[in-house]
């Protein structure tokens, strides 16, 4: 099995006619994802790649094509509204790839999505992939392989490293989720841990964190409370200086809080295998599962 | 983006928050003129405050009290053009380019008031403390019970009763309590209106005649909102920022200068941090953090290279690109193009993985330029460290 998305998921792409949106939509279709509709206000009626209908609004896409997952490539100035539109149209999952959305917009968007019962993933994230079933995001499909490990990460490319190792070692992934690098993410590590715990096919979880915030500490608290699966973790940013934003809007050590050392300590104490190099994530998981 | 104290205070005033009377000056003579005006209006002394984007100024000699216009001029002369070293700057300090001259206040009580994002609760939070004048992090560590918090409901905003609860919690009553509650509501509104990530008053004072005054002011703006706030972009002081960081931001690259010897060029923030960590594990030290983005093109790679080569003390360069959407062959072309134009006098280690990485490695191997290729991240880091020594 998998979590969040699978072969049944029906995707509507918001911003499908933009350069990023159209490129990645093609990649998702090529991977085998069911992209059933696109939305670009003003371009309703056209066909994307001669087969995917484009609508002016998300609610039309939901009504006419039965879309239940939105993938959002709308630029930062319009992204908050786009996510709310998806939530209001009733999709169960909105995956927001867009980077650079103001944090206070996200505070509002997260509250709005909760009020509509829509799960938001991201923003500023690579999306989610359930290998062999559906790819809803910008990750390279070919490094993934259907398997038994759940992957959760605040990073994009660093996740591909870990996924690549799991694939080479034959463990594969049930689902790999990028929760994004922003300070106000729609979905947290804790949410993903809970979903993986319910998935009978997931045998272990890889959690890739980084400096800033307390999401890793919150994950540690859940794992310490009899979490049923083994967890391997790497935290990026041990060498990051305090007060500097390290690329991701959320990756900042503020007021001495949010350091890699604190996070690693919390996770270790919760029973997580914390590795100090991303190169050995796969190996560590193999050792746990075979031992 | 950080604002200066004098800029923040202007915004406070527009919101109705009282600040001491004063003016900004960038020459000793101008400082004297402001001081003369303030003494003429009855001030018994004036504060001379260095305007830099770093906290802890008092500890570094960046805040002085003058009892005459001549003394204000003298203090200003001593500050302007010098490097101010505070607990928040590096040992090299920051250049003082202007000072704020303000009428001295008659302080009865010092408080702390701030609004920032609460990441775990996913909303804004108002933080207040009776321990004004101290860094809030220190209060949190030493006297956590002295910190009061009120979460701001994103749908409704901060409510009047919450502001009153905070003001009473600070031990205030009567006129000061009402005044403080009003400032709390005004500050929460300002936080929202300015798209800020932090607004802070430390200290917020109650004067001997019960007035509530912001003696200091700090505002940080969320960089992500600048596209819709040309009014705030105008307040950006580029001279306070690292030259290379500014140049990088013009090319949509994220660059942070560090003090090591190995230059790093990586795609993706998480991988970039992990690469720095791996260099440290291998016994070296990174010269910078440079994220060329998850979808780097040949052109971004070339620009990144030019910026990277300007870093001081550079002894080796490590390029680590994990091709996902970005294709390895394009990255390789970018590197070759950049090395053709930029003089490179240090060894370069390249690791290419992912989409079209084979093709990229072949292009690099066939070029006339000298590279060391690496397969894994730790191999790449070890090689770079070895070559930097």
C-alpha cells in the first residue's frame, strides 16, 4: 500500500499552462499519474497536450472530472488563493509546490484548509510520490522504486539521495513525502508518521530534518510514545551559523533554538537511529531491518 | 529583511505607538543640530544610538547618553565610520553609518513586548515579559515564568481581552495598564500590516508620568512578501548586507558567506547543508552555503561559479549536483562554460548524480579543464578536504 496518493488518485493541476506547471505535468503523466484536469483562469476550454481538459475554476474540475487531489504551481502572489480555491472545491489533498509564499499568507491558508477538511502538503516542497502508482510533484521518478520504506523530508534533493540509496539496496519506498522547507507547512512530520504507522506495507521510516523550528522534536515525542516502526533520521545543518537563513525560509536557528544538535538529541532519546552522514541512511535502515 | 531602529520607529509612530522625540544623523554636525533642538525643547540628556542591523548595541558601546549637544557631537564622531562589535556581530563588527539622537526618557518600568510567528501553533504569537531590557532568549532560559504569551487566531486577530490579560499579567494597573494594552493591540496590527516576521520593543517603558513609550524598536520583514511591498523594499539598506550575498540574490541564488576554505555549490538547500556537514565530518570547513536551486540551468551554474570564486581564503571547490529535474549534462556544460570564463586557481571536485549524470561526467572528462570526479557525497567531501590542505 501507500499513503496520500495512489493509482486511484485523480489529479487537477493548478497553473498547468505555466512553464513549470506544464513541464512537470508532462513528467507526472509520463510516470503514469492520472492527471484528469488542469486549471488556469482564462484558459478554460483548451486541452493540455491534446488530452487533459483545462478549466477556469477548480470546482469545475472537481465536478466534471472527479479530481480529488490538486497539484499547485501557481506563482507566490496568487498561490494562497489557489490553495484556498482547491480546499473550497473539496479536494482531499492539495500539494503546493510553489516556493516564496509569504508566511502570514500561509498562516491563513493552513487555517482555511483545516476548516474545509483538506490536507495541505507544502508549500515549497517537491510533492509526494507512491512509486509505481502516482507521482504528484517534481521529484525524479526514476530514482524511486516500489518497496517498504516511508520517507518524510523537509528537503528536496537531499531526499532523492536517501531514496536513491533505498532503491539501490532493494528496500524501495511505499511513499516518499516532501513536507517542504517553509516555516508554516500544511503537513508535519507527525502527520506523516501517523499515516505511515497505519500503512501495513511500510516497514520503516526515514525522516530527514533540518535546522529551524521544532518539527523534529515534535516527531521525537510521537516516536518515543511506542511508535510501531523503526525510524532512521538525518538532520541537515550541523555546521549552519545561527541567525542565517540557509536557503529554505524555515531553515534558521533563531535565538539559539532549532539547532541540529538539539534535534538529533531529541530523536536519539526517542529511540531513532540518527546518522551523521546522509550517505549511510540506506545502510542504517538495512541493518535495522535485517537485525 | 531587517529595518533600522529609526525606520522602525517611524512605522511605530504611524501606528500610534509613542516613541521618544529625535532624529537620525550621518555627520557629527547633524547630530549636534538634532541634540540642540532636543535640549532646546527641555531634554535633560540625549541618547546617541548607532544604527546598525545588530542587537546588543549597548554592550558594544553603540548607545551612549550625552548631557550636552557638544557631547552628542563627540560621541557621534566616535561612532561614525567605526566598526561596532556586539554579541550579535562577528569579531569584525559592523560599520556604523548613521546614529539616532533621541531625548532621554524618565524610566519607571521596563518591559518586553514582541510579536512573531509561532511555528508549532502555526499562527502569530504576542510575547510579553516584565524583564524588559534583557534579551528575551536569556529571560526564556533563566526565568521562563516571566514570559507571557497570547496566540493570535488567524481568523479573528488579537482580541482586546487578550491584550488586557497580558497587561495585567505584567503587573500593570490603572493608566499604564490601559496604555500597555493599547500598544499590544497596535503592535499586533503592525505585525500583520507589515508582513513581518518579527516586531519587537525592548524595552517598552512606563515613564514616571505613566506614559507607555517604545524606547527601542526592531522590525524584520518576511523576505517572501517583498514582491508586493515596494514601500518596504525602499527601506532595505544594502550596505548592511554581505556584498556577495547581495550579488547572489540578484541572480536568484542563495548564498551565505562562512569563514572556512572549501567553496560549495549545491542544488537544493537541504543537500547544500548536508554537503557542508559532510565537509566538517571529513575534517574541513565550508567557505559558504550556496544553493543554486532545485532546477539549476547552465547559466545559474555559471553565475554561481563567478560568485564562488570571489570568496576569500578559498582553497578548493566542491560541486555537488543531484540531478532530478535538472539534467546532469546541462550542469556539466554550465561548469565547463564558467570555468572557461572565470580564472580558477584552486582544485575543483565535482559530484554529479541523477538524471543524465553519466553524460555530464563524460562531458567533464572530455573537456580540457581539470576536475576531480567523485561518486558519493562522503568521497567528494574527503577529496575536497584533502585537496584544500
